[in-house]
C-alpha cells in the first residue's frame, strides 16, 4: 500500500518512513543516502521538478547500484531485501550505473 510521501529540495537523506519521496527543484547537485528498509519494502523516488538541471545520485553500501536523477520526471522504484541488506532498482526512468 502506498502510504505518505515527503519532499526533499537538496541532496541528503531519503526517508524510509514514507513510501514516496519527491525531489523538487534541488538546490544543487549531490549525493543522497537511504537507510535500511524492511524486507520487501517498496520505495518510489520521483524528481518532480528540476529547473536548475542538477543531478542527484543515490548510493552507498546498502544500494545495489548507483541511481541518478537528472531531469524532471525521472523516477525509480526500489525494493529492499533484508537478507542481502540492499535496495534494488526494479523500475523507473532514472539512470542506473
């Protein structure tokens, strides 16, 4: 079930307490992190606005691949696997590396 959402406007921490996070016109490029989720948790991250053209990258030891949002409309749907303690990209238009 999709629950509450939150919005960030700069690089930083992506909340695991909501199911959806919007990246809204980030103040600059940068790196984001995300903490451990619960097994099977789905997290959707959408860049809803990006008038400055800034890149936001999600990385860290608990993310299976680097994920970059660089344009309005980019999205990523992630799934958390507690056994492997990693978030996995399972869909969306963000760039995965």
